[in-house]
């Protein structure tokens, strides 16, 4: 069975946005990684569904 490869993502955001992200993750019992991955999965890309 092939494991999903992971890469590290680094980004710059304001402290206020970081706090909001952490609060959302905590309130929804998720990691920040899970929140970001789920958001990315909702994005539509031209030519793909």
C-alpha cells in the first residue's frame, strides 16, 4: 500500500488570522493541517472538478 507523501508548507499571515485559524481548529476539534486541507479540497480549478 502506497502512503500519501506530505510536504511542508510555510506561509506568512497576520497574528490575528493565525489566532482565528487556531480558534477555529480548536472549536472544531481539528488540527490546523486538517482545516487547511479541507479548505483546499473545496477550491475549484478550471478544467477539473
